[in-house]
C-alpha cells in the first residue's frame, strides 16, 4: 500500500514530538511504502541529508508554509499556465473566492438577520458554499498553475471587502478597515498555499494521484492536500490529531497583536476548514477524549471517531525498579518550564507540605518551554523558592542540601529522564493547561505513584492509578502528596497499577498495531478505482483489495467469481484454448459445493 503522509511543521524537517511520532510510525509500518508531503516553517532542505529516513520512504515533497512562495513552484506554475490569468480566470476566481469568504464570514444561523430556511439548513448551506468555493479554487489552481497572483490581487481584497461590509457579515467584520482586510487577505493567501503546489500529479511527476491513502498528521493546512486528493482522485483521508489544530489557532490568535476583525475572520476560516476536514475524512483518530470532544463540537461524526493514544517508547524506563515501600520523602516534577505548568502553585503546595513533613524534598527537573515568557517564569520560580525557604540556598545543585532544586536533564545528577523518576517517591504534575501528559506516562512506565491536577487528558491517562486534584489549588495538591508520602504501601500498589496500565495502553507497539489495522480497514472499504483515474504514474502500481478474496483461493470455488468477472475461464498468462487449474467449470446446482462470498 502506498501512503501519502501529510505533515505540517514537523516530520521530516523539524525536531520535536510530532517528528518523533511520525518517525516511529513510519519505521514500524515497514509493509507499506510512504511518500511524505511536508509543509514546513522554513525553506525545505534535503530530508535524507539531515535525518536518515527508512528505505520504504520513497519520496519527500516539501514546501514552506510561510514566507515567499518557492521559486521552483513559481517556475512550474508559469510553465503550466504559459500566461498571466486572463479575464475569464479572474472572473472564476472572484466567484469561488466570494463563495469561500461568504461561507465563513457570514453571521451564525439564528443571528440577525434571521435565516428563513432554518438553522440546520443554514449551517448546511454555509458548509456547501465553503466546499464549493474551496474546490472551485483548487480546480482553478490546477488549470492555471497556481493562485499566488490571484490571491494577492486587488480582486481578492475587493471581494473580501464586499462580503465583510455586507448585511449578513459577522458583527466583528463590519468594522474592518483597509489594513484589516489586507492582513486577512495575506493570511488567507498563506493558508491556501497548498492549492497551488505541484503535489497532485501534473503529467510529468507523480504526486498524490499515485497514493492509496492520505494520512494527515494534524488538521488545518496539513489536511488540505488530503481534501484535494479526495476531491480529485477519490483517495480516502485519515486525520490524526494529538493536539487539536483549531484549538492551537484560537490560542495563538488570542495572544497575537491583531485587531478584533482580523482575529474573528481568521478564526471563522479555520473553523470552517476544520469542519470540512472532519466531514470529508473517512476516519478521525484523536489522541484522547479531550481532543475528541473538540472534534465533536466542530461537527465530526461520532461514528468516524476512534481514539488512538500516542505511542511512547517504554524501553528507556524498563530498567527502573518498582517503587519500594520505604519512608522516602522526595517529590519530583519533570517537564518543560513555562507558565502553563503552574510551578508557582507547586512551590506553595510544597511549602504547605513542609509544615508537617520537614524531611520532604522537591526536585524540579526540566528545561525551558517554547513559551516566550519561559525564561522570566523560571527566574520568578527561583526567586519564589528563595523567598519561601529563606534559610536555605534555593540554587543548590543536590537534593540533600536543599528542599527545592532546579535541575536539567543531561547533567551529572540527571543523565536521563529515567534517573529523575527513579529517585521519586511521588511524581507531581501541577499544570493548568495540558494536552496529553507525556511526563505522567513516563512516570507510570517507571512504576511511580502520581499526584496530578485535572487538566487536559490527565484523568483519562491516570485511570484510577494516581490522585487527581483541581488545578490552581495548592492546599489540595499538598494534602494529596501528604497522603501518599505517609502511606508507602499505597504508593507501591498505585505505582504497580500505573506501570501495568501504561504498558497496556501507551506503548509504541500499541500505536503501530492500531494504525496497521486502520490502514487495512480503510483500504478494504475504499472503492477500486480504474487505474486511469489515479494518474498515469499509478497505472502499473498494485492496487490492494482490487480483486475479491475468493479470486485468490485455489480450486473450483474460484470459478464462479472468475467467470462472472471475466466472462471466460481463462486466467492471466494462461495459454489460449486451455483452462488453468485454478479455474474449474462452475459446479451444477444442487451439487452441495459451498460458494464463498466476498468479505
């Protein structure tokens, strides 16, 4: 099977957890061929030079998602187009772009003015207009070699202005000024960049027309090529979201220094794109229930949602022994230091705990997070620790000399994360915002009891093998830690249960097995398309499930299906006038020979 892996900002160009997960998936599914279609945040480079890919990754296509449009794509577009867009092309662009903008910039159903067709029909109409505009623009880009000139033209801004200043526009869009419209038009041009890429087979090089399945590793821009492949070639689309892309857009726009009209219009566009992605996907695999709820609220069909937990490598933690039932008093926090982790609440909880547990110590292990405020937040936490424990040096390097220590993985005291967890009596997580808590799963692999705040997918991951308290509640956090530190037997029982749960649900092997089954399931239900519709480069490729199962069964049982399909009992490569051994004559009625049906 040939898989088109669609990525954004990660595999194979960037490091990080997204890249690591894709790499584990590709290396685990060696029975399939992969083609990677990567949208990156910087100009693309040769992926095989910086990161050695497996041999069954046949090809890597890359394009930057931001910045200037790649010169290679512009040259290819110019060669396919042969001339600048004419009047007819501009008219078609205005029509399709207007439908797209009017679909997401219109007021919600039920708002003023009232929709005479009713709320349900209004939402369907908006989704239909968005799809019509999106795929109309895609067809136009395919015929004319791209849309960069049209999306940056005055026609685009005027179309956007007409919709935003119309009677049915979003209330926030009515106050849009010229600079707001220009900013929105620029962001839409970047978001729609995948429409102009030469990834869809142009007669000279193979592309998504030659793949059997598109697997988008996130929503948003990464899923857009998959939507076009489904529209052009009928290719099934699988969408995996371990962090909901729409939620990330909302959070990023909320913190960005942009005006209210720009923020509202861009959020509406991303919401419409997410809804179209969920509507067209054959299957959606969220990484946890928290992500699943987001997808359902955005219109995803519950019947096409299947939770697949992200796989993590348990091997680095296998050597950590089970927690002994002793009188250890060490708390350990592991993660990326940033405001969302709420280390301030953890320090206050530890100060409360020390009133009754003077021997308790706290190790904060981790580097700076991606948040721009992370360096200042770390400095604030160090200062707070010095204030809460004035008689002790807060910057001590060893746990024995100080109740609070700030350490980094890779140093002499913590060569690897497993060393930090091995020293813990209790592992603590204090986040107020959390997706899938990876540090919590690592602690479970190590057989450690945990105390966590109820954020993101924490309760789903813990599943009764640890204590969970409300976020931003230092007193509750201190009481839970005190309860576990005072009961060594309970800590040991919870740690053993946590390790068993993690090894059952959150390993790489479980993740790869799930996707191996999903790939086969989606392909077995996909219609067998004629090779000519899949592009000239796909005509000679084997097509999984192209023939019913009984055609591969030796003996006379295969005769019925073979005769019905071909009209003659001759097989490929059989000599003329001779019946092959696998194609015996059809049995007579009543002969008692069972007939195999298709699966």
